[in-house]
């Protein structure tokens, strides 16, 4: 089956999650055609600072240049393929030097020197790829310090690809009176034995918390029983109790699907709306951004915004999740914490606490999610039904137009929209 | 017997008593006796698994896999005992393999012990082994030993991990 045949208007074939061939094609085409989140400029403050990452099986290094710009290079020596750097982060100094045969490269990847230069006289080296230095990732997009890459020449340009979805990053960044965030505190890393699209789909699933997370919600409710409604809650209770808010709450929170698979869930309110503002914070934001923008930012705390296919963003807490496919049935999910530069420290504590409570490998909330994703990955092998239902709220009119569209919070258009984009970007040169 | 030797003898007895607390604590976890385990913690007790292992000084500015007061520990135990804890079908089981606990510091504020360990958590057809060092801060409250802090410094806590459902 072709990828487009795996995605119907209201359901998807199990092979989108199970097939090794589909996964190989995703690595070749889908990630060549779409923009993936790579990292944040605050990770590489000084010239020569680098972080290594792997996207769709490709080893990459993001490095700060002497002119303050950021470049992303393939992390392989032009000679034999050695990775130039193997730490997760660090500083290379003024140039890259291969540990194997000492070939050297400028920070932009341009070749500098090789030992025994005379040995290459009269050879084809200069005309070959091997003579051109470290290959750059040519399609690089940076929006307010969030760095994205597209690995191939197909697909759309950065601005057109994300469009309105970049406003979700603005909502996060404008939480800072200085318009500046820093990655801080360390990254929680989970490996889940399920397909990456299943995880991404669940980020837009508002119907699962009541049943999936029942044990955590029951336990929290029982522990908090008998306390007054006004009694200040410990941060963990403030964060965990709203999970059990009920179908009606999740339906009314609203969502918005955007072209190319992006979305915002919780356009009206979310489980994060009730967090108390730290004293003086709203005033500081009004002083910095003006009353209108400050209100826009503070009154909009979506459950999740997705910058398809690799990034899920919350505004409050300042938490992002990065989704990295490892195999058809294995996905890396990272939870990063962002510090609001110039903002109250309480915001950072809240972000760290939320990530720990909900996205840690030891999270009591995530355990049931992870179990169910892994259960689905196995369950789909069953005979009798090769399809996954995405029928809820389907309306033929949603197939027209192609622009952004507002929906109720439990509408599975939030997932259909991802798969429609997926099928399109799975086509060669989409 | 000289005075100095008598002090050493008392210290050795105390050291063994403290080590017994650490060993018994792990045995309660391995047996799934969570209510008794929870009762070992002082009211202001903390269970802490720092994301940066032994290198981590700060539980606030740096992230942790878990950093839980008694309320959150009680939440974790209550959830594990809930039949709707889907991820416990089938249930997880664990095995702590401890090296001899050694008293690192002792004083009026309690005693600090260091215990290298291997930890195995198994569920269904998966089994995960972790290694590291536990650091217990034990205090005497109303005639009983209580845990003020159990800190678990894993060898490689920052690597991608599958779900860790029980207590290391």
C-alpha cells in the first residue's frame, strides 16, 4: 500500500504504526520534507559551543559561529566518517579536529587542513564530497531561538510550513518580560516501545485522561479529600487534580487545527489555566509587552500545541516535549524545562515539578500512558480489523479549504489533521 | 577492655543496627509491602532520584527523575494498589541487591549511610537492571529509626529510560 492509501478520511491503517517499510520511507522522505525541532539557541551561548542530536538516524551537530549565527552540520568527518564530536554538548574551540587522522574544519564546516597534504596532489580529492568539508544541513529555520531543520530539499519553506503555529512559540517566549528563554535543569528522557505517531496523537487526545489516568486521579483525590476548596494546594496537587476534569471540560476547552499537521489544544482554557500567578508577574509582563499582549499571553494557556512532527509546547508550565522516532516500534520522548529569563523563579519550579510529575520515566501519570501505547503496538497485530478509528466528530466539510479550523476539544480532527499532513509529506518531493 | 575499644564496639553495634534498617527497607520494597515501607519515612522525609546522579547538589534548579515528599510517596503507593493502575497488569516486581551499607557520617542530626546496589525491575517479558549508590539519612524519632532522606544516585540516570514503576 502507498502511504496515501494508509490514511482514509476518518481512519488510518495499522501499517502507519507497525510497518518497517513505512518507517524506512519516513526516514527517507517524511523527515526530508518536514521541519524538525533540533534545539534551542541558549544551549550554545558562545562561539564553538555545540550540541549533538540525531534526527531520522542522521547524526547532527548544532554549533555557534564566531559571527553569533547558528549552523547545523552533519556530524561526520569528510574523510572516513568519524563523528567529529561524541559528547552530548561542549565547546570545540576555534575549529573541529577529527580524532582519527586530524583532518580539521572551520566552525562552519569548511575544510582547513589535512596531514601529508602532498599525498593528495594530482588526486580527485578537492573535486569530491570528501574535499568539501563537513556537509551542512542546508535548510535551517530559527524562530525566537527555537532551531528547526529540514533534511531534504522537498516540502515547504520554514515560514510557510509553520505559519500560524509559530504563535504557539511566541506565547511561550512572551512569558518572559525580556522575550527570552533558557533551556535549564536537564532533560528527562523516556524510551517507549511504540510508534512515534501514536505518542503525538495522544498529545491531542482529551478523552483518555479520565479512564487511562484513573488510578492517579483516584489516589490524588483520596489524599486531598476533606480539604477546603480554598486551602492552598501543594504544587503537585495543583497539577495532578485537574487531570480528572471530565469529558465536558475537555470538550469545551476547544482546539484548533492548522495546515501541515500543527494544532493547538485548549484554545479556550485547559488544565493549566488555574495555576495561581506569582505576585508582581502580570504587572511585569504588562510593563514589558503592553497590557494587550500581556493579557493575550496570560489568558491563553493551551493544554498542548503541536509543531508537527517533533515538538509539543505548553505555555504554562514552560515545558516542551521533543519526539524522536527510533524505530517503527520505539520512540524517544524528551521533556525539556525552559526558564523564563527575567521572570519569577516560581515559574521554573512549577515547570520542573510538572515535567517530573508527568513526563519522568518514574512519573505515576505517564506509566499508564506508556503501558497503553505499548499495548496498542501489540494489539494492532490482531486479525479481524486492520484499521484504527478516528471517526469522532468527522464532518465532510473539514476536507474543504485546507486552512485553520476551530473545533471542540474532543474532536478527532486534531488527529486526522496530523495523518493528512503525514500522508502528504510521505510523497516524494511533496 | 580499654575505653577506646568500648567506643569502637558501641559504634560497630550501631553501625550494624543502621545497616539493618537499610537492608530491611530494601526487603520491604522487594516484598511489595509498601504501607510498611512508607511508615519508615519521617513525616518530613524525602525520596530523591536526581537526574545527574551523585554529581547533583540541587533538587530545585536541577531536574530529578523523582523528588517526593511523603504526600507524593503516599500517592504513588495508593496508585500502585488501585486495581485500575493499568500499567500493573501484569504487575512489576523488583529485586534490590545491596553491597554492605557503610556509615559515612554520624552526629546529632542523624546518620548517613552509603550503599552501592544493583536494582532489577521486571514486568511481563521485560527486565531492566540499574546500578548506583543509595544514600540514607536515618534519624531516631520516638524510639524508632526513620528515613529523613533516601537518595538514589544512579550510574546513568540521564539516559533514555523505560517506565520505572516501583521504588529503586
